[in-house]
C-alpha cells in the first residue's frame, strides 16, 4: 500500500511546505478578503503552521540523509502536534457553555506593547472570549476544527517520512 505513495522524502517535505503555505494563504484570505479578524488562538495556530512549514522547507532544501530525515520528521511532527494542541484548546473553548467562556482580553497590539513577552504568550495561548465565537463553518466544522485536522495530517505526513526510504 505504501509503495503507491513512496516518493523521495524531499518531495514529501516540499509538499508539506506547500500545504502549510496554502493554509496560511487561506487564513490571509479569510482575514483580508472576508474580513474575519483572527483571535489570539488563531494567530497562535498561524504561527505553528508557519513553523511547521519552515521545518518542511528547510528539510526539503537540505535534502538530508536517513538520520536527518528522521530528525526533521520528528521535529515537524512535534511542531504540528503543538499546533494541534492549540487548535484543540480553541475547539474546546468554542464548545464551552456561554457562562464558562473566558473573559475577553485586551487586543494583541496592546498586549505586546504593555505586557512582558511571556505574559503576552501565556494570554495568547490560553484564549479569550473572542476565541469562543464561531464565524465560519464548513460541513458543520469550525475553522479551528479544520485546522486541527490539518495539523494531524501534517504530523502524519512528517512521521511517515521515517519509514519512507529515499529512492536511489
């Protein structure tokens, strides 16, 4: 079964990078064309997508040997799963009863200007009341739910490279 999809790992890493680029482009489209403003958790997920894509791009350009492929695969999966955990928290907040939703916090710009960096990051990753709002759905799943699926697919693609031997 895996013989059907057995390409050089370099190609798969580049395909993962293109997938991340597509996700970031979709986020930019929703923000700048549809006018959906990202909440702190959305921004955190975009950062995780960017870092996953960066890992894939470096792996594709580097074209490492077997040990390097394994290291990039694990690193890419760890970053993607970290992003998936952010998405999971976002989906959880969206499904909270209205009386349990966290209070809305200050804007991102205000936080970066007035709070220490670690406090800002903590607030970004914990989510606010803005994160509970569902602005967009497709097939009954919200954007963070689709992002969670994308992160799981990226992590799977990355881990599969451990068993994907380079073709000689």
